[in-house]
C-alpha cells in the first residue's frame, strides 16, 4: 500500500490522519492493454470527446456562422428521447449524444423507470441511425436538490472511431460499435454516492488502449479500463476524490513523461496514466466541489473550480512528490464554478454561472476583463451558464441555459457579437461540438445542426 499527502517521505509512507490512502491496483491485463492492436485513426476534423480534440475546445480550421435561429442557418433538428447535460461528439460523419428518460426532468415516472440512451445521428442529415437504451441500475440518487440542475446524463461519451464509450454513473461504463450500435461490453465502476448526492458528471477520456474514468461519485476512484473488453487495468482510490467531478487530462512534462492530471478539492495530482501510480501533487486553492475539466497547454496544467469558483492554479508538469513550492506557477482567486474556460492565444475565456464574462491572462492568472453579459431576466434566473465555451474562427461561442448562444471575440477586449436563440425553451446544458464549419448543440429536447 502506498499513500499520499502534503509531503512524501523517503519511505513513501505518510501520515494517514491528514491524507487519505492512495491505492493503485494494476491488474494482470496491463501488458495486453498497452500492446493491443492499433485502431483506425480518427479524422483530423472529428470532435471525439468532451471539449473536442485533446480537450482544448478549439476548432482550428472551422468557420461556423455568427448568427442563427429557427429560420436562419439551421441545417437540421432532431428530437432526442430525453433530457441531458452531456455534450455531442462527432466521428466518421456520425453524432453521438446521451440522454435520460422515465424519471427526472419532464417525466412523472418512478426511479424504477429511469433509462439512459445513446443516440447516433448522421451528421449531414440528422437521420437517426441507431439508438441504445440502458435501464438504470438501482438505487440511483433521487431527483432532488442540485441533481435537478443536470440530471442523469451528464457524462459526455468518447470514441476512437470504431467504438463509442458511454459512462452512465452507477449503471457503469458501456462500449458500443459505432457502425451499428452493437453492445460490446459493460463494466461496473461502483454504486456509491457522495455526501451531497449530486449524481455523476465527469466524462471518460482515452489514452492509448485505455478508457480512463473519474468514478469519484461512484467509488471515490480513478479507473482505467481496457477499451477492447472493459476489464480493469488499474484503479487508484482516494477519499479526497469525493466531490471531484472534473474530467482529467493527459499531458507531457518537459522531459517527455506522460502524466494524467487530476483535480480534487484542495489538491492537484499527477499520475502515471499507464499504472495509476501517484507521481506528484500540489496544494490548490479549491474548496468544496470541483467541476471544470483539466486544461493542458505545453507542459503546464491549469485548473479552475471550487465552491462558487473559489480559485484557479497553474502547475508545471514533471517533478516528484510535493511540488507545491517548485512547480506551481501561480494561483488566483478568479475562477469558474461549472464551465471549463477555453485557453486561446494566451488568454482564458468563459462566462461564469452568474452570467459574467471573463478574460484571464494565462501567464499571470490576472483578469483582463470581467463584464456582465446582457441577458434578459428570464435567462439570468438560477445559474445562467453550465456549458463550456468553444473557440472557432476567432470567436468564443458560449451556450447559455435559457438565453441562447452568446458569441464574443476571442480577443482580450469584451464585445457582444451576437446572441442566437431557438424557440426551444428547454435547458441547454451541453457544450457544442464543431465539425465541417457547423455547430452541433443539444437541449433537453433536441439536437441542432447550425451551419451556413
């Protein structure tokens, strides 16, 4: 058993009274997972995971429209079987998106009626190609409190082009064939609940032959599954993962070492993505739950979050043990509570859950501007933004929950370029995908394709 904490002693055994245990459990399938057969590569223009290629939320060459509505630049609209806060992904000309039905938002059924859906649409036409429905494993967290803000389908799927992997919380991780939707495997990752009972949120990512899942809500663990058959390759458990809803990211240190960066309330961790072993950790200015995803550029990881957006941090990858004094570049009290800021040309951009647009300098963590976005009163009620921003064609696109999509310049000077609305009055919690100069947006009712 290895442990982790504020400082790492030479014998690697730490004071468990302050720091929780860290239990990497590599399984016998590790070698198979790392040496498995190669898959057909994704196309460069695909948007295969939450926040797109590399989790950066940047469409490098796409030019989606500035303005749209139900009568302008709407290519197609497809009804969804239920609600969801997850985001669409795109690969091989197909759009994949998850939803839930039977219980919760807009449904009068019992918990026993809860189902998750993975729908596959033709990205050009919006035609439904296939749909899989998975009954929930019970008991689930009841539909009350903050769980009503996002529901039971908040984890965005990920695909390697041949298979699509969906994380349904207590109902486990599922793999499907992208072509016909055939069920390939299912792996249970736990049935626990956090002390808040807010439900699941983190999205799975791919690394080499592994599907890496932040199962903090289900089992206070990070797990790596073989993408071919779903068997567990390694597991890292820690009590400090409770309320850590952030999607992790893989980056490289200056010396080329690959590291899985995980955010928790109060700390940032660097793990070996092939084994789950803890490499380093740093103290972080987060209090309470942590939601925004890890952002990596070069050999620096950036993390935001905490209760009401309590802080942010920049940490250089590499090092060993406690790197708080040696690798933390800056910390700031400026932050985002739910949305993951987008990093573009030296600045972060996001709109927080109060409807305030932010621009932050990546080198210093200092604000360049803070401006309240002009949304109507109905759009500002509650938390007006859950979706994360994406950048395309020099613009920042931010989907608000009820007030349409706000478009700002991807430049350190605030300007409201457009606000685009549909007649759909349901919640828009998902982050858009970008593909072939089009935006794909989801609400609790429908999937939309916007393009000139």
